[in-house]
């Protein structure tokens, strides 16, 4: 069995979208409870930053000064969480968590569903998913749900 060298958050920052996707596909699907707690967040590569609708979404996200995510499991299959923003003074953009099919390939990932009544319409169209790429480090894909399907908006990471 071939093992890959352990990656760090700084390694992820230096990777391009193709490298991040390759690493994501080789990652491990976590159980819902594995992400419990306050995780630091980092936005990574943005494959479609030049497209107008993606740029609008990024401006909205960047304006919140995203710090990370807090996760809490309810049972083995479901949980919830929230994004920490503005220097961790606010918790915004609630999401539900569950393990389900990935949009990136024929495997499962931990899904983050933002379709909550209290979230703004643009945020409700975001579908995140994460896989573990090193102990305590999860690589995420943020998809924008549009009329013609889901489109990868950016890569992000959360870490202990």
C-alpha cells in the first residue's frame, strides 16, 4: 500500500486546484462526530474566480472575515454547525451535516447543507463537503447550486 506524506495547512495553501482535487479524492470520509468542536478555517484555491456570480459569492464571503467552523454531532449520522466570522464575534450561516455522495467522484464525503431559513438566499445555495487529508486536517469543496447544476466555487480547509 502506497502512503502519501502527511500534509499541513500551509501545504494546502501552496497547492493549485488540480493538486487540491487529487488530494481530496485520495482523502478519507470522516464520521460526523470526528469534526466536533471549533476548527480553524482557511480559504484556498478558487478555480472560477473570474466568473461574475462566483466573484459576487467570494466578495460576500470575504467580507465576513471567515475564521472557521464549529461542528456538533447529534448522532452517528447527523449533526450541525455554524461558521465563525468577524474575528469570531459572530456565528453565521448554520448548516446540517451528514455523510453522503460526493459531487467530486464515486465516493462519500461529509456534507454541509446550508439550506436553512435564517441563511441568506445566496448562502442557502452553497453545498460544502469535506474529507480528511491528514489527522486533524480536512479539505473542503464549496459548491454553488445553480439552475444548471452544482459548480465548484472554492477549496477550503478546516483544522484542529
